[in-house]
């Protein structure tokens, strides 16, 4: 439902209005009663009744105040009650970041645990579930609303299956969502890591930017886009797939997708490990590359600058087309200043001045926790969407 259609449509009853309000709050498009009234085209008194209904059901909390330039300060609306939480995990190749995510995006009890994603879904998820269940028991099972996973591969969110992942052997078409729901008996959500990072950052920044490109720069490269503060998935759910855009460099480096000279082969952490090994530098992981670059190793610095330049070239075309408010940079390579500087320089050099005039190019404020927060937020939104349907189903009509 678009904002314009919401303005045109007169709600049939209080519960219908509450359901529409909950959708706007969950998406981040409304954080106050005044914004709800404007977007829904409803009287302030009607919105107040709808919000009170959501608060009473524990679906929305009202707290704090917006910054004000004068006049009466406004209470801030956020998804979920004070006690609601999701348990979440952000999976990498060799580890998982796990923790408790509250409805406002606050993290608790965060840790990193060993996990071999190459062991396949049954083995990896079974071991992960033990850790997640320990978290749930520590924080109160009665408060658990959902479970969320951030995965380093494409996810069909309609079916809850991982689809043709290049770095997740044995996971193709595995039903992640049904597995999680059966194990935890609560709503579940799973998405790829770049999408989770985008939602996590948007939550942490309280919607400061509404048109955003989020880039994850780790062992692999991923990207996501927010349009009007909402994750944009595209026609088949593959929006943000910049990994396999080809770079004109003529080296014919093979890529996991079957082509050659894709962005992943020249700008990812895995690519940097390969490049440095070919140059005789002893590295085994993206973490090794970052360590050397931080120590100003000459060959490592040259490699990361070149990789940042390649990524900047690809991003420049997307920034020119999309004209975002911000580009957020996350993942382990975003901690390397020469890499980030090369990306930023290429964007300013290659984009139209009107596009970059007010463009924010910033590191992820959540750092390594962005994907974790996003996975938890997806889980909570899924849980509250089910409650939203219950609210709409109880509408008594006009």
C-alpha cells in the first residue's frame, strides 16, 4: 500500500486504522501521531484511539520525544512493547554473531561463536540453535517474539529458502524459515546479509536518511537499497546485486557465477587475499589483509586502494542513477581507511555534482552488529505483522 493510497482511503473502523498505523510504524515511515494522521488522512482523535489500541496490545511503544524547534514536543512511536525481543544471528563463513535484539534495535548479550557454514544447513543450524536457545532462556522465553538470521547468500523471502549461494555448499533450497519455526515455535525471518545490514543501520540512525545504498565489503561484496525508508527488493528479490557487475580490466579472472572479471574477483576480501598471495604476501583471510593494511604494508595498501577504486566505479553508476541521500559502508573492509578513501574519491570524481552535493558517504555506525540488528528487526516485524493481521481481522467495521 502506498502513502498516497493511504491518504485517499478512509479506514473502515478503528481496527483497520490501527493495522494501517502499525504498518507505517513498522516500516519506519511514521514515528509520531502527527505523521500517522498526515499519512493516513485521519483525524488526530481517531489516530489516538488506534495508537492506544496498539499500545494496549503490546504492538507499539510510545516513549521519548522528537527534537522540537518550538511548540509541544511529540512522543516517539516504535514497534513493539518494552519486553518484546528477538533472538538473532549473523552468519559468516567461520563464525556467527549472535544476540538479543529489542524492538527499538537495542542489542543485548552479543557474542561471536564458531560456526562452519560449509558443514551444511542441518549441522550448522543445529549447533547454532543450541546457542540461541541458551540466550532465550537467559532473557525469558515468554518475551521471545521471533528468531532472525542474516545469511551470506541470496534468500527467497517468500519461501524462506537459500537460493544458489556461491559460498554456502549444501544450502541451496534448504527451507531455513520452516526449520527455525519448527525449532523455536515463533515467527522466523531470514534474509541476506546486505539487506539485514541496511535495515539495521536504518534502525540505528532512526531514519535520518530515506534513500540509501548500503554496501557490505567483506570476504564477498553485497549491497542493498532503501527507498523512502523501506527495503527495495526489486522484481525478483535480487535488488542490490552488484557483486557480478563486470569490470573492464582484461585479466579474465574467473568468478563463481561462471563469468570473468566480476566485481567480486577484484574488490572483495577474497580477491584481495588472492592478489596478495600472488604478490608473495602471506595472507589467509580478509582479516589478515586488514591487519597488514592497518600496519601500512605497502603491497596491502596498494591492493586495497585498487579494490576500493573498482568498487567506487560500480557504485558511481548506481549513485548517479538512484541519487541517494546516503551511501553506508559496512563489513570488515570498511575499517580500512585507504579502501574507504578510494571509494569516496571515485564517487566524487565520477558522479554528477548535483548527485553528490548533499550525499553522505559514511561507515556503518553499528559496525559488525548491523546485520545482527537487521535480522532481529526482520524477525520482530514478521511477528508483529502476524499480530497486525489479527488486529485487522477483528475490525468491527463502520
